[in-house]
C-alpha cells in the first residue's frame, strides 16, 4: 500500500509537469487550429534560456524560469507573425499541410540550432530548493515539490486568465468562431499572436522548471512533444480541462503501470506504451477524446 | 564559337576528372566513425574525434602519401552507422576506425564486411561485434564477457547479496545484463550467501526512473548494489534520482554507474555531491602504470582540449596508429592486404602492445585485442577527476 501511495504521488508530480506542456499545445490548437510540432523544441529552448539566465547572469533560478517564459513568448510571437500568419491571410492554399511542414521544420531547425549553439552536452540548471523531504518511504527531491507547486500556480493563473478576463474571453471567442469574434471587435490576428506566444511560453516554462530535475540537452523536447500531443488527443483537442486531466491520467498510468505491470522488470520498457494504450481505449469509447468537441478544421 | 566552347568544356571536364583521380591517388583516406551529436554519447564521440585527428596529424604520411582523416557523425543510431560506413567506402577509405555505441557498431560491421573495408572498433563492447567473426572486423575495446564476468567476481568478493540494475535497451546494456544474469543469481558470495540479481530494462529515452527506484528501495533485504547500466543522460539521471530517494549511495547501498559518461566533468555538473562514493569503470587509471606513451598522449590531449582524456580517446588514438601501421606493413591499400597485415600486427600503443587474437572460441575472441584492461574506481570527493579516484579493483583481462 505504501508503495502504491508513493507511486501515485510521483505520478501526480509528473502529471503536473505534463500538464504545463500540454496546456500550451491545447491552447494553440484551440485558437489557431494547428498542431505545433515544434512544441517540444520550445520546451527545450525554455530550459536552455533558464539555464543560461541563472548560470551566466547569476539570476535567481525561479526568476530565470519566468524570464525564459518571456523570451520564449517573444520567440513564439515572432514565429507566429513571420511563419504562421499567412495561414490566416489567405496567402496559403493548402493550410493543413503548410502548418505541418512549417512547425515540423521549425522543430528540426531549433534542435539543430541548439546543438550548434549550446553544444550536445547534458546540463543541469541550478536547484530551486536543494535537499530532500521524506514522506513515508517516499523521499522526494525538494525541486520536484517546488516545481509541482510552481506548475500548479501557473495552471491556476492560466485558468483564471482564460476564464475570467477580457483577454481570456476574446481567446475563447476566437477559438469558437473567428468571423463572429471579428464582427464584435476582436482582432483574430492579435489573438493568434497571443495564443501562440502564451502556448509556447508555457512549454518554455515547463522546460525551465524541469532543468534541475530531468537535466537538459538539445534533444530533451522530442519525447515530451510527442507525449503532449498524446495528452491533448486523449483529453480532447483544444480542451484545456481535457489537457489537465489527460496529463494527470498519463502521469499516474505511467508511474503505476510501470511498477504494477504483470512483469515489473519489463514495466519500464513499456512505459511509453501505456499512454498509447490508454489513448486507444479512450478513443474507442469516445472518439473526440475525454472533453473534446467535434473536430474543427481551419477555415 | 560553339566549337571553341565545346573544346574548352571537354578540356575542363578531362582536367577535373584527371585532377580528382590524381588527388585520390595522392592521399590515403582513413575513416573515423563516432557519435558527435545526440542522441549518441557526444561527449565520448567528441574526444574520440580529437584523438583521431591528433594521431592522423602526427602520422602525416603513409606509403609516401598524405593521410586524410574523414570522420563521420553516427549520432548513436545504427542507420547512421551504416550510412557513414558506406559514405567512407565510397570515399575510398582504406580502413575505418572508431565507434562508441554497440548497436551502431553492430550495423557498421555488416557494412564493413560487405564493402570489404577493414574496421577497427575502438570503444563498443557487445560480444556480438567480434562474435560474428567477420574477417574485416577487429576490436581494441574489451568484450562485455571479458570484463563483466570479472565484475561479477568482484560483486561476490564484496559480499553483496542483493544486486539490482536498471539496464538500457541496447546491445551493450542487454549484453552486460546477460553476463550478470549468467554469473550472479544463485551464486555464493564470499560469505557463502546466495546472491539475487534483479534487472529492469528501459528505453534510452526514459527520464524518470523514480517508480523503479522506489520499488528497489522497498525491497527487503535492501539492495547492496545498484548497477546503473546506462550511458549519457540516463546514466546521470539514475545516479541523481537514486540519491534523491535515499536509495544509493548510502551506508547500505552502493551505486555503480557502469557507462563511460561517469568519467566526464559533466557527471559532476549533473549529479553534484550525489556522485561522491559512486563506483565506476575505466580502461585507464594512473595506478595501472603510467608509460611515457601515456604521459605524452595525455599532455598533448590536455594542451589541445584542456580536458583529461578517457580511455575512449586513447583507444581511438591507438586505432588510427594501428590502421596506419597495417597499411604501411601491407605496402598496399586494398582491403585484403590490410586485413592480412592487421592479423599479424603488433603495435606498441598508448594502452599497451596491441595485437589481435585468431582464437575462435569463445566466439568474441576472434580479432579481439586480448590485452585490453579495465578497472573499477570509486570517487571519494565531489568534482574529482577519474584519474584521482581510488582504484577499487584492478583486473588484467585475459581470455
């Protein structure tokens, strides 16, 4: 029982980290109606920005995370304006293919840039809070507790912004109907910029937070990028609530599944398969995902 | 006018073709293969490349022709290894040396054999690499079975009862795991107690080992030794997460990161104080004996990079010299002549006198250098260089 509780607690911590990455991807999809295949690389850039802010300039590690979010936000705004804006101005005919090619190519580009600029070496960001805390048999790194707390705060802040502010309402309006929102005075292009910027900034924040825990390298974004896609499909494309619940579910099933698998010595080898299995079951029962609506295409 | 242009064009074409053939004849190409970028172990690949360049630069000429070293990045991916070998064969490489990852080397030996290009595997340990007994494949690094059976003896000698491992799902990792599975479970330790060995296999991409380490922590009796059979980021993460959970290194449980990554400064940058008292392996340690050749190599390498070389660099350096000497001895550049020369070679390198066994039993001994050494060391302070770590267990490897 003690082992089960310890694993569940670990799953919750991992789930919160997944949520931070996946929410951004979900927000981008809900407003822009595209899947950002460079999301994992934005997560990686956030990790490196945060690392260099704290190691080169001696900035407090927590503050570095927020600065890295700001940097990735600006990067996202630039990417959206320069590369994705043609999708919404009528300049591109085959929109779906264009979006896939641009974001996928951007991911490869960012990975190679990171490899050349930062080097291939594995790095560790400075600790947020050093030391460990004991909870029964579960001894947890204080960084994980700090990161879970920070992730929770960021998620709640985002939910408040989306649900209770004018900007949030405008984003939701654009996600529901771009033309109707334009009629009532909302600028959809500006909301695109904002949604993409916030979405990748959340991924960048997750990268910055993960630095002291899972270490950083130019290829660190590949798997989280794929997992966040699994999560948003699981939770329902474009649903932020779905992304949060999907993340927590994935965190739990990976943590518990890899230990309580029939053959525990093989459980870790199938860790990534558990998420896909969960996804397959959910999609069989509910093709739009847990909280998804009927698929909406880019017009 | 058209006729003049045609004549000039043909003349240029002939000059270019003739020029390229002269250029090909005037240099001897030796190929290098190493992981220079992720997901491969780039830190190892980078130092191997530096060592290869140093050796090629020092050799300068073979058979009166300048040596051209062409190093290809295999990224730790088998398909990249095959492509690199084919590119090098197409470029006219007389021989190829290097490689760090067993899975990649396993792909490269197929290409080497098919293209009839002699390949000296510098630092990949899976038995199968020489175990396939391909005529064109030689190896300087130890075979897994040669070294890890001795490590199993060491485990028995320290009185360990409960040994656990997390193993990367690669040819090297699974090979090491197999050696331990064959040599530890049910065997008696020095105190006459039966040893249990439990291993968990994981993909190289896994970053959270906490669930499995928690499972090991809840074992009774508690594990005496945690084997971290990973390389690169995974190797660092297991050391870090085991320490964060209070599993190892503790008074009851030792941590043994088996991969080469524990020898680099990045180890301390990523695991910090959790690396103190961890045990690891190295193919070179000053207490094994510092020859003038080692001192000279270390000095040149440190002058060039500012870093202490590991045995991976020494193996790569020696590999180039061995290949060059074989070409010189063969007085020819065709694969069969170089192969015959490699089978007869005796070369006094940085790591010792290198020669290749012709024994076919056990299978991995064919074209294997039997003199490769590896020892166990233990770090006793944070940020310690591996050359300053305490020598825990010396073993001279013999077939």
